């Protein structure tokens, strides 16, 4: 018997697991927001089309899409993990109890 080192096959490892999911420039939760905006716009178009007509349905579609896109852009610009930021000067009397 020959003593030969056993070489196991190498597989590429995806190292981007700690980064947020990104599709077409949208990151993380904003992908779901965009899907909800598109679904809401289509549902709104169908509802308004049945009630008021084609032109009103198109108007509703454009309004819903526009508002959704603007909200997504503003929220994504703040950051994926946007938190409330308090403004002002805060004075702490002491940092720990004695």
C-alpha cells in the first residue's frame, strides 16, 4: 500500500452572507416594500377601473406607484436599519450608580 495524502474536492464558498439582499438597487426590506407597492397599485387599478373607468384606474395606478417609489427612495436613503434620531443636547448627571 502506498501512503498517499487524501485530497478532498474544493468548493467555492459564498462569503456575502452577512450583507443584505439586493435586487435592482433595492436592499433588504425595501424589496418587499416594492413588491407591496406594485401589488397595491395593480389591485387599486382593478378596483378603480371597475368602479370609475379606465382613465381613473390609470390615475390611481400612477398615484400609488409614485407615492410608493418616493417613500422607498426616501426611506432607503436613510439606511437599511433606520432608527429614530433624537435632536438636542442631553446632559447626564452621572453615568453609573455608586
